[in-house]
């Protein structure tokens, strides 16, 4: 298993190959449907987001409220394909990697190749376990969105697989063709 420090460095991302198992350590940004929609509207209006996306990993997740002894309740990946319409915008804003669940389209694979970006997939349904891999969580923007606000999340050993590498190779697509199912 490879250790990936966040925010990810370009060299570290380019060294990953589709199918590699990784553990994530460091800060990422959570964003999903509502936050991405708001971000798109902001960009379309010619405004800048109230947070920096350059060089970041975006984790498609909506963390549950904190528990008594942890910074968050359950935090698990959401279906990445729902976020595909925002991916070009994220890459244009400097995002280097995304983390979610499930397979992606051929169009998305090509975007990863074009931008040298990486898609990491995590297993769905284990949000309570993933909460034990979070050291801290803070709202960065749009707290009115509740769990869908943009958060900075500090991860400590969250496991994932390189689903699409910076060259556009797609591990999940190969798994689906071989076994008739994908991860997530």
C-alpha cells in the first residue's frame, strides 16, 4: 500500500498506477452536489470561490455531525458519476485529484489524462469506519448547506484505490469488464 500525502504533489500523482492501493494522509476538501452547484454558479458569475482549489484533492462526501469523541460522524464517499458535470471546472480551478466511489465515463477518463489528474475510489457503506480516519474537520464555506458545506478534512490513513491514473488508465472499467461489476 502506498502512502499519499495531501494535498497531493504532481510527481506523487504521476507515480501512481491504476489499481494501486493507497492510504491518504493530510488535508482534502469535501464537496458534493450542493456545493459544486453553488461553486459553478459563482464561477459562471465571474466570481472567485472563498477557498483555494489549486493543488487540492476533492473528496465527494458529506460528513455527518461530530460525535462526542470524534470530529465527524460517518463520512463516506458518494457516487462520483453524479459529479462528472463539474469535473472540467474543478480541473480548470486546479484540483489535482478526486475521491469518491463507483466507475466513471470515457469522457471523464479523457479529462484525467488531459489534466494529469487522478481519481481515487473508496468503498461505500463504511462511513463509520472512515470516521476513525479523520483527525479534524472544519467548515470552509457555505455552512448553510449543512453536511454538503465545503469542509477541510484532515485524513489519517484513509484507504482508497487508484481508479483512474494520470495517464487515463481505468482500473474500475477493467474490473467491470473482467468481473461484471465495479467498486462502489
